[in-house]
C-alpha cells in the first residue's frame, strides 16, 4: 500500500517543464520600394505541436530537412498572408530562409507589391488553431512610421493604411 502512495506521489511531484508559458509570434514587416520584407519569430516547439496536431506524428524542426516538408509552407501560407484589398488574391510571399536559433523558429520572406495600393490587408492566424492563447504581434513599418497590430484567436485580420 505504501508503494502505491509513493508511486502516486512521485507522479504528482512538480517538475521543471521545458515548455514556455507564452504562445507568441513576432513579425516585422518593412514596406519600401514596392517590396515587403518580412521577418517572423516564433517558438519552434509550437510548430512541432502544430504538426503533431495535424498528423499525429512527432517531428523535430531542428532538423533542416523537416522544415522543407510541404506541410510547413502549406500551413504557413494558409495561416499568414497579405493582400492589397479585401477579396483580392494574396500577394505571392516568397519564403527565403527558415532557421532555428535556440528555441526560436525564424522565417524570412519577401513579396513584391503591385502598383501603389492605398492599404494592405494582413491575415495572421498562425497557431491560433492549436493554442487558444496564441498571440501574433506584427510591427509594420512604412515611411518611418511603425504600426503595431495584435492578432489572436478573435482577431485574424487587419488593414494597414498606406496613405
């Protein structure tokens, strides 16, 4: 009987968790000379949990080849995109690099913006389908003016006025 209580006690001992307490991404978008330069930083293990959510298989995004699988880009482009108007096709985002730095997954992208739009529509729902407390912060820079936007489970899109 003592062994059972000891076993149960060991199961409920507090242990240090390797998981982080926040689910957060930070994206910097700089618009100049008709090009969007995008840098996104999020937690690598959040993406791994996202993959597991869809495929029921673990994955390690520390392995560069795993960041090349079709799911990675498909998920990214379905959950993050930018358009020049509501209901118009999204801009073609080009994923330039993906690299891991400690616990962070870093992405660099760019996109050409046609003509001179009056505004841009940003859709950012990354990982909100996995974590109800996910927050995606975007800092948009245009003509030395910074605009901060918070995306979460309730807000997935926003308009940035360029004029």
